[in-house]
C-alpha cells in the first residue's frame, strides 16, 4: 500500500517527481517528447515556493520507497485550496493512487481551514478531468487566465480531514 507524505517541494524526491510530471505534460501538449531544456525551464519558471509552510502543501506518494506521484495545493485565501501538480507516474496509474493523492491533499486543506477546493486543467488531460468528476468536482466558470487552463473545477470540502 502506498504511503503519502507531506514534503518540501524542493526536496530531491519532489524534484524528481516534478521532472516526470513536467516531462509528461509537456510531451502531451506538444505531441512529441519533451526536451530536458523544456523541463528545466518549467521548473525554473514555476518553482512551487507557494506549496509549503502556511501558503500550501505538497505531498508525495511512495510505494516500496520509490516516489510515484504527487499532489499539491496552494492557499490563495482563507477559504480556498487550489489543487495543482496532481500526477502519478505511468507505473502507478490505474491503482487508485491519483484518487488517494487528491483525497490526502483535500484532507490537508481541511486541516488548514479551507472549505473549498478548485483547480484548472487542460482539455487534453482527459484522465484528469474524469478523475475530478468522479471525485465530486464540478465544472465552474474560469477563475484565472492561465494560458494552459481550459477547464475549471471546484468542490466543497466538508467532513473531517
């Protein structure tokens, strides 16, 4: 059974998983393998500094000591958790790990006093959109102008963390 832990997004394991995340989404976006330069550029442009301390949370999922996935949430205001970086490596997909990561990040957000979660995603990430719908997220009006956002979702966070 995988173990989900809160970690610093700058830790070695977190950066390794984030490299895989960026490789995956860049490859899907361009329809060709991502280059190392593209992955490095994305890591530099979006350092995830807001996924720690009181600003947010970053989680890694480990299976047999190997980090296989991640999920984060930033806290843009006192009520909201904005999910980001939800990713499971190919060898962990289909195991329920993505749902477990989302559930764990939602629990962290509730512990931090957040009452709603929201996220944005691209149209080509059909598996992600299906997962969010399955987990109770509903499509909402855009809440940002990210050039990569094509769908926006939200969910009320109720119950115990």
